[in-house]
C-alpha cells in the first residue's frame, strides 16, 4: 500500500469519545456507536466553528492495548464544552488515500497498515472522511511518525 510523508500543523478536534482496544470484541460496536451519536444523534450539527465539512476519526491516548477513539470535526476554536476536545499534534505523518465502499476500504487499509514497519509515534492517528458517500468514499488515513 502506497503512502506519502506529510507534515501537518496542529488540529483541534471536537466530538465524542470512548476507550476501546483492538482485542475488545465490542470494539466495532463501540466505534460504530460514536459515529451514530455524531450523525443520527444530531451532535454533528451542534459543533461550532468547523473548519470544513470533513469528519475525523482520531485514535489517541494509547496505553498498553487500549486507546481513545474520538469522532467529530476539526474546529478553528473549540466552543462545545459538553463535547470532547482533542488535539492532533503538529508533526510528520504517513498519509494513505483510499477510495471505495467506506467500511470495506477502511478495514482493508488498517489491516495493511498494521502489518507495515512504520516508525510510529502513537501520538494520534486519524481518518479524514472527505465525503459522505458510503459506496464511493474518499478517505485519508494519517499515521503519526517519529
């Protein structure tokens, strides 16, 4: 799987969070529940100061096999105290671009990424959903590097 190395500026993300792990049999349901809260629960429309219409799924706060998942939007200034606020740090990232049926291509991409020998920093990896077309999704996956 091809990728490019990019340098990103800090981003502020506002959304909803949960703690999970890849070994948790409920991981998929937990993450799916966050996305449902964001969209079907109406939280997306309450996020103020969005910098764009892209949705972001952030994986951060890695501890042993657990991590925090936050889904939401990038904002210019956080003004939603009732929601989770996370910082995606400035730094070097491996950027993977995928296209196709959303669930299929994201899952396949992560399966390949996990097998790659990337010099990961585990400071914050994220998916950026550039459109909302479930069958023809355009998604960038950013893996934080040392």
